[in-house]
């Protein structure tokens, strides 16, 4: 009962605030400036990406948590393009094969339970020349101390942050799913706690 109250009444507001740190907002702006056409955003959250889209015709806002999506109402109403809420899971996308120009994920792949299945779904619904645009916090690959700390803290993080993993290697997951990178780089978000500071930004296409 207490945890359900936390998930429905407290976590959505915490998420809305945490995801507005300056480094994360800068990351959104950089990632989304190249997104165009008919777009699916996985893990739409509270709509923080909306002001940064520049050439979108239609946005499908996939957000399974209705309580989180409710906080996006004002941002959705002010968007200069049509936004359609999709209440479904990333592991089973309600779209036809090869149907979307762009798919976006900003700090979402960390919390999807069936990550491999979700990535395969992304691959299925992207057009042959479509692009998967993503920015995620990821596992350290150059600091064993922080990498071990991420492993230790992930079980706690999953409880307090709706399934979020601190220790996922997103680049490797995409390579294993037969994606290739048109662009990729790592950086550290200096205004976040060190254990969750390593970021991975990429644009990936189907092999």
C-alpha cells in the first residue's frame, strides 16, 4: 500500500524534477535537433522533450505509467504538433513493421524489464532508413570502483526509481541486436551523483 502510494503520488513528481537538471536538458536539446518525421518516443514521462523537437509531424508518446503522463498535460497542450498518448509497453509496440522514421529514448532503456525484447521491437518498427535516437545513463567501462558500486546499488535503485538499472551497457545491447551507429559518444554529467553520471548518446540504424 505504501509503495503503491509512492509510485502513484510521489515518484512522478520526483521524476519530473530530477529529469530537469541542466546537463540532462542540454542532452535533450542536442539529441532531438536531428529528429524528424513520424516519431515514437519510448518513455515519454512528463513531456520534457517536447520543446526540443524541431521537425516532427506526429509524435506517439509511449508512457505506460498514467500517473506520470498526467503531469505532461500542459506541455502536450502547448506542443506545435499532434501528440498521441500510447499506453503500452516497449516490449510489445503497437506499430506495424518498418513504419516509423524515428524512435527516441531519453533515460528510459535503464528501466525496461525486458530490454532485449524492447530493442528488438524498436528494430522491427523502424523503417529501413529510420534512426533510433537515444541518450541513457550507463555502466562505467573505465572505472572498476564505480562499476562495482553501480552493481551494488542497482537493486535499491530499481525499487526507488521504477525499475531503473545503474549498470546497463546500452552500446553492447544495441550491437548484439544488429544495430550500427551513425553517431555515438560518452560524456559525464557533472551535475549528477558520480555513480549515475556516465552518459551515452547515440543514433543507431538497423544493419
